[in-house]
C-alpha cells in the first residue's frame, strides 16, 4: 500500500483536504437555500461519501506488495483486528452525527460562523486528545498556544453570530415599520418596482429583479425559498446545534487515531495495526449506516418543523442531486487526505485542516451574501475572528512532528 511518510507530503495532503472540506458545506448550504429538504440532500451526500472511501481503499490501499507488517487493504479484511475496527466505526458514527447536525446549524447560524465554531471546538478538545495519544510527537510549546487561539476564535464566532442576528432583526424591524407608516424602505434596491405591501412581498409579486444581498427584501425572499425556516427562532437553537456538532467532531479524529495506532494495546500480539485505508473504510461504513437510518427516520418524522417526506419522494427528487453527490465525494476525499497526513505528521497537527472555515467563509460571502450591509461592529468581530483563526492554523501546522 502507499503511505505518506514525509512532512512535506503530509502538509500537501492537509492543504488539499482543507479545500475539499471547506467546499462541501457550501454546496449543501446552497441546496438548502434553494428549498431542497436536508434529508434528501444528506441521503445523496452519504452515498458518495462512502464511495470515496471505497475508491481510496482499492487504489492507495492496494498499491505495491502486501507484507506481514504492512498488509494491503484486502488482506486486512480477514484479520482479527476487531478492537481497532470498532474504534474506527465509533469515529464514523460521531462524524456522521456532527455532519448531520451542522446541516441544520448552517441555516440558523450561517455557514461562516458554524464552521468556525465547530472547527475551533474540534481543535480545543480533539487536538489535545491527539497530542497525548500520539506520544507527544508534536511540539507542545507551539501546539497549545495554537489551541488557545482556536478557543478565542470560538468566543469571537459567538459574538459575530449575535451581532449579525441583531443586524438582521433591525433590518426586518425597519422594513415592517416603514410599510406600516406607508413609506418606502431606505435601501430597498430590489428592482425596478418595489413591493406595494407586505402581502405582495410574501407572494413575490411585483419583483422584476433579484433583491440585493443583505437587504430586508433579500432576507424575506430567502425565508420564503429555503427549506428550514429560521426567522423568529431563538438564537440559542442554532448555537446549541453548533456546539453539539463541535463536540462530535472533536471525537472522531482521536477515535481514528486509536484505530490506526492501537495506543491502548487492544490488538492480539502479532496482529498488525489497521492501515489508514482499512480504518477509513470501516469508519465510512458506520458513517453511512447511521446517516441512512437517521435520515430515513427524519423523512417521516422531520425536525424543526420541516415538511413530511417519504423514501419515494426522495428517489424522485432530482433537483440538485448532482451537487449533493459531489459534496459527498469532496467530504470523503477530504477526510481521507486528512487521515493520510495525520498518520505521517501526527493527528494533532493534521487538525490544521480545521482551517476549513476560511474556505467556507469565502464561499459564504461570495455565494450567499453573508454579512452584506451588516453593522461595523459585526465586521470588526468577523475580521478579528478570521485573523485569530489564521494565526491559530499557522501555529498548529508549525507544531508538526514525524511519526516513527
């Protein structure tokens, strides 16, 4: 099998994983904003997410001759390595729960803040666990200041969200008051025509062009189209879902670390450790199974006031299916590359791919108009959060070690 062994190769894997893992959330967010039910999207996503693991296993995991110390993927399937397999599958379960939760959190908190907060929680908890599991191969004097920067980024992320919610409430409040007074909205450059009344807005009557990002009109139009209705919901709902997702994400990498390196000595004497590719295969199978079970349940018993659906309705829903399948591939290959880099340079350093919010924030601002026409206070919090995040990632990557 092919193994990444150099620090340079590990960093290359991390950078490619960073792009993939920062892009797939933007695709799923786009589909939710277009009105596709998240249950339909996640079922599509999880199919190709498993496919990516199968492709990696039968390519990288089968390259070269198999040896007793380093068996190829197919050889390991018949070995007595179930303790490590269970660790890998446990990691897949918590990752699936985290990914499922973030799909709902994006709607409430926004793509940028959700990714920053979950990534920061992941680093604060997961990186600390990985540092000790990896026998401290990363430089503690560099690693833990980076973890501290991530913790500060979590606090700033909460501030960005709270400030942005206040901005949106002010816009919508002004919108409502203006029409009660019979006056036009100040920055309501929707189009060549404005809405004569609130009822016309809700029915999207009289619009010739798209509302501009960040206006009250844009927020109302978005609420009408999107699958998850968020206006009027408490901000605590989105933050609670985000923190739950962050806790789940913080556990999957340490579980995978235990699966591939057997630090707790659960394997029988003479049984080789699971390779990254075999562990990732079992990891992805459990991720797939839990996602299928939960999302089929959510089809018939939806959460957050989503409409009921059915498996037949899912099968016939081709609107955006290609994008959802692409998102699954990006996430699958991103996770695989992260684990390949972590096996070489230490899983604590590989958590530098949690820089993915930098990519997600770029997509959020470019595609979804997040933070357009927000207050100066929101922009100050946002810029501070991103700068702290960049600093944290740079410090974390500088702590890379080399596994013996």
